[in-house]
């Protein structure tokens, strides 16, 4: 895990909330398997379509629990990703907030917390950066609870996505 200051499109999200520290902030990197042909659209598509079954089931359990507490939950099954991915596209609980040739910024907001996920592909290296800010005590408690499993899962997904593009 890399804990350096935010960079790229996610930096604006952090800068827009100067009085709040993200309760989750991490970046993971992995070399892609086909650097000469991989695109950021390929990486984003792989993120949503290459999730291991055990993680899909874990998210289903998570959704069943947190829905009762007023959190946003994703629709069942992976989203249909249309390439090229455009600003405003809705992918699961995320909306594509911004994009460049090498980076896609996904985001989700509800009353409890806001989250951003940046996928960046630069010189054959995929970086996935997550930042999450709480809006209330329940959101803060949730983020503190998921912070610890989030790190290893995010690292695993970064490697998994990178190996498939």
C-alpha cells in the first residue's frame, strides 16, 4: 500500500474537504500484463467484471446489512460497462465523475459517507486509489469497520485487474 499524498483526479475530492480527513485513503499499484495495449477503459471494465465470487458474496451480505441502516447499495450483478466509459456513466453504486486519457474517477455519495475510487494507468502500471469521507457518526463507524478488510481487498483487486489487462 502506498500512502503518499493524493494525486491525479482524486486530489480535487480531498482538496474540496479541507476540514475532513479521509477515514480511508490508500493507493495500490501493480504492473499490467499487456502494457502496450492496455487502456484505462480496459482496466475499469475489468474492475467491474473480474471480481472473484467470494467477494461478490461478501458484498451481497454487506448490502443486506447496511441497506437497513440507510446506506446506498449496488444492484445485483456486475454492471454492463460500455466502452468508451464516459463521464456520467453509472457503474454499480459508482458514477463516473471525471476521466482523462489515463485515469477514471468513480464516486458514490450518500447521507452517511462519500467515496472516490481512481483507476489510473500510466506507463504499464495500474494504480487504484480510494478515499472515503464520513458525513455522520454512522458513516464514520462503518468506514472504520471496513477500513481493515478494505486494504487487502483493494490490493488483491489491483493485482487482479492489472493481470487481466
